[in-house]
C-alpha cells in the first residue's frame, strides 16, 4: 500500500508542476508503447492506460490515438489490410491474474469513417498461480511461414509463446503456451536471416530515473527456442545480450518494437522510463537498429557536430570543389641529422583558403581526406519543426561558414553561399543496419523522387535512388 | 526484481485529473474508454500448498550437480519476514547489515539439520532439506508451499559439497532475485547487491579453492516484491561448470 500511496502522490505532484509543459504539443509522453505502426502516411503508437500518440512525420508526436479497453502495454501489427491490436487487460495486477486480448481495426486514424475496433477476444490468461503474467504482449508474423506468434509475460516467471490465427486474431486451436524466457518483460520476436530473435526487457520499471529497464536479446533457429545469448546462455536461465541501455539522461529503455522501413533501414521504438530533459517523464524513443555479427544493437541518433563525410565506396571525403591549397612544407632532409627544436606546425585555417573561393554556388567532389577546411562539415538540427521517423532534418554547412549543402533540380548536389532553410537544404540522416549512414535531401526541387546522396565513381557526389546493397549509397561521419 | 508494475492507478488518476484540469494532451489522456473486467479465468494447475510440486525431500544419498553444474540440493530456512518496499534498497551496506543482524548463527561453517528449528530474532524458523527439480531454487515456490510470506523475505541457505580432490581457481557463480550474499567454508565469497534478476552466472566470486572432502556453502537471499529465486554453481578456471561434486545435507 505504501507503494500505491507514493505513486499517487508522485502523479499528483507531477501533474501540479507540469501543467504548462503538458499543454504544449509535440511531446511524446507514453509508457509501454506498442511498436510504431504506419497508417495512411501517419505514425501511431499506443500505450498503457489507453490512448496513444500520433505523428505526421515520425518525429513530432501528439496525443490523439484511440485504443479502448484500458489495460496495459499494447502492441500493433498490420496484417493484410487490417491492424491487429493486442493488449493486456490489467496493468500487472498484484495477484498476477490477467488476460491478453486482440482486436482488429481497418485503420488507426480515429477520424477515419472506417475506424472501428472489433470486439476484443481473449487469447491468453494467467490464473494468478502459474508462473506467468498475462500482460506485455508482442506479436510477429513469421515471414517464412505466414504464421502469427505472440510472446507475453513479465518478471513474474516465464515469458510464453503462443500461436494466433492471422485471419481471426484468435488463439490457434489446440495451441499450448511454450516457455521461452524467464524474468523478462515486454518481449517480442524478430526474424532475420534464418534466426528468430527474442527481444525482451530486463530490469525494473515504473520508478522514474531509478528504473533499470534495458533491452536484451537471444536467438534461436526454432521459433520455440531455446533462445541463447552471445555466450550461449539460455534466456530461460536469464540470458540476454544487451541491445539498448540507459543513454545519458534517457534512462531505462524498454518495450522494444521493430520497424523495417526498407532494406537496410530499420528502427526500434522504445520508451525511456525517464527523460531527464523532460522532467523525468516517460517518453517515446526511436533509434536505428544496427546488426553486428548477427546481433541487433541500438544505433545512434545522429549527434550534431563537425565531421568528415566519408564515402564508404572508397573512403574519400566529401569536399568543396575548390583549388587545393598547399601547406608550408615542414623540414625535409630524410636521413640527415637535424637537431633543430621540434615545434608543432599549424593546421591550415579556413581564412587561409576561403578568400580564393568563388562567392556563389560551389560544386562538390569526393577526394582524399587531408583534414583541410574545404572538407569539414558542420551538421546541426535545422531550424525546422519537421522530421522523419526518429530524427529531425539537419542543416549541413561547411565548417566556419554558412555555405550549405543543397540538392538541385537536376538531381545533383552543390553548396549554396548561405543556408536559407529551403527544403532542398534540409537533410535526413539515417544510420543503416550495417552502421553506416544514408544522407537524403528532404526534397529534390521539381521532383517527387526520393533520392539519396551517392558516390558516382570515386570522386563525384550526386543524387540517386538509395541502394543498400551498394557502398555508393553509404557514408560515414568521422570526427577527427 | 522490484517492479511497481504498470502504475495504472496513478495513470487513471492522471486521466481523471487531466480531464478536469488540462483538457488532456498526452497519450495517457486520450480516451482510454472503460476498462473491461477480467473474464473468468479457470485455475490451470494444482494450487495446493505442497513442496512436492517443485521439490523433493533430500535423501541421505549424495547428489551430483545437474548437467550444467547447478547445485540443486539445499538446506533452506523458513523465510525471515522483512518489510521491503523496493528491491533497489539492497545496497552493499544494507545487505551486510541485514544479514549480520537477521542471522541464525555467526558460525558460517555451521550445518543445520533437516527439521531443526532455530531462532532469528523473535522468529522460530524450521530448516528443510530439499532438492529443486529445476536448475534454480525458486524460493517463491518454497514459501508458497509452506504457506509462508512470499514477498518481503530473507531466506538462509546451507549446503555441503564433497569434492573428490582439491580444485583451485574455481569461482562460485550465482544469480538471484534480488540480493544475496554467499560464504564458502566460513569466508565471504561474494555479494550480489542491487535490484537483480535471477540470471545464471550473473556474479562470480574471486578465485577460490574447493578443498578435498567437505566444503560448506552458506547463502542468504533477500527479496521484496517479486519472485525470490536463485541459482548457484561453481565454474572452473576455464569458465566451465564444475560437475565432479557430490552434494549432501549433513
């Protein structure tokens, strides 16, 4: 009872001190979010207690999602032309008695005339005595078989696997639960390259900045397990390889959801138990999924800074197409005795070279990286409120200048003398599943095409369709 | 782990208050609709309080570890009731202080007898010699079987390990929910502090020596909310389970 009283007081206190903040739009406050789903050009996620968040672009989130039934920790999956929504009827009741229900909707948009949930059906229960809590469901449609699987459970005993009928959303006739993990919460399955991955949350939740939530993974060749971690430990023995843990002021990530945008571009939706920058409230998080040695790990939300932009194709760097300016040659005389004092040689400065550059648009090329001013790019969050799933658009300027990278109507890339905020000067940066990056303009003028910065040959940057299977389409950001 | 799971009451309070005061602009405040009552959920198994569901009474015959080296035979003392709200209170200092105070004997080589009663504070508690049917020893099952408190408990453990030869550079390895402390032959071996999950090999001791013959392991597991639980084994210097052991209770 003490815990309940403390929680109520905390809620009331939070409410009192955050009214102004809550009244603002674009704040992604949610707990136990479902996997982010796209519906008719918008993104949706649902949370504990009912309701959910909606985003037009995947970056700025608002309230407005509608999920009846209350309860906790839903998940959502598009199957055919319908959405299957699954949720726990309780919030993890103290007696561990619970039920998981599924329901369908043709759309997630509550303003659509087609928006109507079907009657929920029970697909799993926990009787209060068994070693399982029937909450925290996660669903996956096996791409190899078309079979629909659901895992569920909490810290109280086992995580269980059941099979659902993908046409009805009901428990498949005759199916019996299989234990696949222990002391996990918020589990879900992912299939990739012959492996089934069980992602689940360990640690403690619901204690704000003291929550120790973290997401771990094990894998198996069979959907029923055993799911082993990177040291061969079964998730039935508590095993699990870390996928994402606390990062800076973003504390206690949990409730992994897998989002495949296209080949090579994958994201995870999670919540953080506390975002210190937002008063310690629970918030939605979206991070890239990187696959390393057959294991998923959380990539990085791009960090603002000054970088070499390196083409993966050859390792050359994006640079202004200006005359190369030689630096003063240091003392020569290889093999000759030289007892002169050793003094550092100054690096070439922007002011040393900029005066010789054209003042109008300047073309780009890709060349040997020499750590010169025409090869350094400062990348910052653009003064623009729009974004994409997991990130804002960025402004890319030559370091120390306002000269900005811009897409052109003929699908080339240049620099313009000053950043204006035009959409062709805004850049989307996605970390790819191999850890490299894709760089895309928000728009290509007079074109509806979705193009990315690519390397044509070793030395020519241009815009073309993104191809994950080609290193021409990939870039790294080096911070020397 | 100590999980104040899914704080629905605060959230529902929040929804109501949001509706009254704020007009509701967060996910929590978007029309959750009525919460449906739970459907009838029939019991799926035997709910009687019996040890035999998850344990067998330890016999006089020595027992080997399981196939992965986990020690399944333990003398287990009935739980010492503790008032614990959250498991993240289990700091090193808290555990040392508590295990020292709520102790049945400061002689860490003392081996109790099955059925014997000892006093911890003003509680008279009985020892049970049991073999777990699983790799782990689930103390929630133990306390449920005895119809004793399941949450907010401290449980003392003892086992005796016969080693056919001296083995140097072994490590004791344990996982527990939530905090624990372990001794080998009267010496502290390791401390598992914090709000932990029952994870195999979650913590290992420094290098130890298992003597030829009788070795006495003492453990103490403490837990607030959640399922008290532990698993323990020894790992050799290559990290492989030590299986050439025999476990007895006296």
